[in-house]
């Protein structure tokens, strides 16, 4: 028997449908986790401040004379925002214990394209702290630019004052010569030199006055940071779907684990038991039905199984003895009902029920009163007493149906299967354990039994859940043998006609 059956998508879907409670539990846990993250995770509020950066006119050069505006390098200005003087000023204004390295890591500086605007963004644990932080960075940056401009202007003023002092000294030396020189030529040269020095002195003095009176404009805040209305993180629109998806994956994992740990058969047709010859609905596969119920709806389902076996008999005339092997179910009544159906189809049928099912089989046979059906009553039910009925070559019956004892209870079922022409395996989804079914299939294969197919006894879901909580599988029940010749009824499965 191959151990690698193919798995289709609907197999996974059926697992999820069976384990919907595990999937739902995973979804609930995911949503609870998302709620905890939204409620307990630290909030992060972000405020943004926009600053218009103007060029520092420290050289007092008129734009009309240069024909172009001064250019501001915003990449350089962004680095200045994270400079040590700015960070120290921000730390002092906020009075925060955080280090300058932490402040530099928190602040974000961006510049919209084709503008001279810097956008300063600062995060904090509260809206007010984020607003104060962004505003503090804007103030510190502008103060830093102002201080830088003032230092440049002070240096230029000092340079201009040195030039003024030098020119005044030169003027004091030239002025006497221009006034009192005896030579007309020397006087003329001295006067020209004096006029030149006076013009230079006036120009330098004018620059010094402009530097002293012109205000320095490093830029201005054009958009003060508003108070953040909602946190930047965690974001409900992101955390909610993420929790839902994580919960779904967790639920699927729970369902897969539960399915893996479940020791009961779940598939409608377990691998190695196809084709499914018939399904029989019963309230509890662990017990035999009794009373009028044995001839009602269950009989119609048994008749369909009989029809499938009769088709197999028509395809293979050598098929004479059929043993039904129950795995985790009771099948005495089902075996007897199949025998009644084959006898009504015109086949001389011999029914050999298991010892534990003899009374139930006798009740079915007595209620049916079919002339062509004979119920065997060995003195003692064991393999040796049943063997003449199974191996007799001069057998006058068209079909011998044998209900084997539970295959997990001993080797009798295996021995009967080795003598039979075909075997039908009975099981109950949600009741029969996987280990039992695997053991049964292994034993049947070792004796070379021809498995014609399987019959599934379906119980209501509530019964399956109840039995699953009790932690057992029903007592194994013998199964029934199959008839010859096809009659009317539902025939939608094919029965193999060759021995494996």
C-alpha cells in the first residue's frame, strides 16, 4: 500500500470546516492581541513645523548689482539642524534628560522640492511634548543661523574698522603736504592722494554703518506645529487587519495541529479503501439497530451496497465468497440486510454472521422471510467451524456472505480474508481510529486479500462529538459479505473485478 496519497485543495478546506472552532479561536486571539497592542503599546505623537530659510546677506551686496539671488543649500541646512549647538539649545529649552544623540535620532528634517523650506518633525509620547519639541528645534535652528550671521558681521565690522583706521592714518600724513607743500607739483599730488583716501574712507564708513543698522534675517517659521490629534503609532487601521491576519494564521495552525493529533478517521474515503460502495446512516455505529428500524431507511442503503456487490459478481463470476471486515463499528445488521437484498435479487445466499451478531442477523432474516436466504448456525463460531462453509468447492449457494470478527481482536478475520474471493471493509468516520484502520489494511494486504471497496457508517455530528469526548472508539464489529448479480438501485461507484 502506498503511503503517499495525493492531497487536493478540498481536503484542506474540509479540515478547516471540521476545525472551525480552532480557526475561530485563533481569530479571537488575534483580535485580542490587536486590542492589547492598541491599548497598552506606547503612543507616538508627531508634530511638524515648517521654516522658511532665507540667505544670510552678510556681504551687503545688492541683488540688483549681482543679477541673481543668493542660493541656500538645504542639504547643508538640514545637517545644521542636527549640529551640536542646535541640539544643546533644544535640550536646554525642553529641559529633557534625553541626550543630544537621542534628540538627533528622533528629529526628521525634510525639504519639499523646489522650495527653501525645511520641515522639522519631532515625535514624543504626548501631543504637547511633540508640539514643544518641533517648535524648540525651529527656534534653536533660527537662533543658530542668527548667531552664525552675527559672528560673520562682527568679523566684517572689525575688518572694516581696521581699514578705516588705516585710511585715517594715511589721511593724516597726506593732509599737511596738500596744504603746506611749497612745490605746486607736490601739492597737486598730495591733494589727489588726499581726495582718493577720502573717497575710500567714505565708502568703508558707509559699509560699516550699513552693517550696524541693517537687521539680520535668517528666516522665519511659516507654519507652527499644531497639536497632534491622533498618534502616529500604533495605527488602528494597520494593527486591526494585522491582528486579524495573524489570528487567521494562528487559527489555521491550531486546526492543523488538532487534525494532526486527532486519532480518528476523518476522510469520507480513506486512502486504500476506495471505491466507497455505500454509506449507511446510523445514530451510533457502536451499537446494532433493533426493532422495526432494521427494515426502514437503513435497508435501502444496504440494498445499494448489495447492488454494487452484485455488479462485481457479474464482472467476475469467480467471486463467490465475500467477507465483510468491520473496523471500529458493529455491522451485523448491515450484513444481514445485504444478504436479504441479494436473496431478493434472485441469488442463493448463505449468511454466516459473527457470534456476537447472530441474534441481530436472525431478527433481520426472520422479518424478511426470503426463500433464497439461508442463515448458517455453526455449533461454535470459530474459523474451523466456518471453513467448510467458505472453502467447499461443491457449494450450491451463489454467494456466501461472512461477517468477520473484529480484525483487531485476533487473526480470525485475517484468516477468513485469505480464504475469501473479496473483502469489503466497514468503518465509521469520526469513530474509527486511524491506527485500527492502518492495522486492518496491513493485515489484509499481507494475506493478499482483494479489497472490493468500503462502506461508511455515518453518525450525526453530535454523537461523534460525544463519543470523541469519551475518548474511545466503538467496539469493533464484524462485517458482511457481498452478493452476486446486479439488481435495481443506485450504482454510482465502480468495484474492481481483479485480485490485487
